[in-house]
C-alpha cells in the first residue's frame, strides 16, 4: 500500500517536525478538528442575538435537535448531560468527516482516538452512578436476587469493560475499514473514479457512527442514573 | 535443512491464518446480512401498517442496523489483525528469512 500524501503532515515537515508528524498523523488531524470546531463556533456565536440568523441559526438547530433527542431518551433528569454528549457527537462526527477530504486522515481511524473518546464516557458513567446513588451504586451490579450474585457480578463487570471495547472497536472498525476500502479501490481503478460510491456511503457511515456513539453514551448515562432493577 | 522445514511450516502457518481470516469475515457477513434483513423487514412492515410513524421507525431501524453492523466490524478487525498485524509476525518473518 503506497504511502499516503497528507497535507498537514507535509506542513509539519516544512516546519521541521517531520518525524513527529509522520508517526502520529492522527494527533495532528485531531488538532485540526479541534481548531475547525473552535473557529466555526466562535464565528457563529460572535454576535448572539435573540432572533438568530445565519451561523447562530445552524448551531441552534444542531444543538437543540441533539438536546431534544437526548431528553427523549433519558428523560428530564438527563438534561445536564448535554455538554458532554453533544461534544462527543460533534467531535466524532467532524473527525469522521475529515477523512472524506482527499489528503486528510481521519483521527478516528486510529485506535488511540476512539479509545480516548470511549474511556471518558464509561468512566463518567461510574462517576454519575456514585454521585447519584453513593455506595448503593453497587446494587446495579448485583442482580435481582441475592443468591445469584456470584454469577451476576462477574458478568456485569465484564459487560462494563466490554462497553469500552465495543465503543472503541465499532468506531475504529467502521472508519478504518472505510479508509482501507478507499485505498484498495484507489489502487485498483483510481482513474475511473472507483472510490466515489464508497465515499458517498462514507458520508452516511460517518454520521451514523457518530450518532450511534452519542446514543450509546446517553443510554449508559441514563442507565447509571436510574434505580437498579 | 532443519531451517528449510521451519520456513515451510512458517509459510503453512501464515496460509492458515489468511484462510481463517477469509472464512471468518465471510461467515460474519452472512449472519449480519440475514439479521439486518430481518430488522429491515420488520421496519418496512411497521411503516406499511402505520405510515405516520415512519420517522421514528426509520431512526430505530438505523440504530439497530448500526449495532448489528458493529458485530461484523469486530470480525473484520480480527481478520485484519490475522493478515496484517499478526502477533507472531516478526517470528514468522525470521523463519521465512532462514528458510
């Protein structure tokens, strides 16, 4: 597989940090995503007015859509989770979409980025559980009857650890698989625009995977907040 | 002479890994296709029965499809590991070099 040509890696080569840039393209592109999100939000919220226009309108549509969907899943008690959940959604969606631009590498095609998105979500689940229930949070892991605890407790612990793995590998596998298919098709028939249908599917996959990550995060949060069965 | 035998065995191990990867992803895609087809059938029947609920049914169907797809993706990751990032890759390559 030929070495990919990445714009920002070349830019870092010009500065002189070429070795760092070649080994860690996902770090550089996650910086690019952060800068894009911050700059777009700053431009859109520069003159906030009561009757929104243009950029503020678009951002309000996105955020209010996310908020209403989140409240419909978690109930009113989950409204305070919007900053974390919406950040996860916007960050993952932008990271995925950057991969569709030729010459850019999606940060989520690397296990490090997806693990870094999944770990805070799962750890925050436990923090929410401890904050809402205190020590009685352990009842979430113990099951309905007391004599099944030796069976149910390890299964619950393993399923919580498996949440990290599943969130990580679902996102990584989808985006990495997409990049691999694009690379192979480019090698096979790049001149005949063979990768184009895969890129069209890729737009859909990027949004759906960000949405699934967001939905699973808020479902885990609401499961930690509610009372144990 | 012993090194040549080791090289042949290393090649056979590699061939077995790659074959396993091919069959693994094929079986996973087969199961995933059937399962997603059942989900789509129920979604389409629900919409046909009650066209007003088409928005909610579609969103639920997409979420279910993505979760089923992720099971196939886990198999894809294992297949890619077997082909490209095998844990014993350096040991096998050394045996190739000797054989």
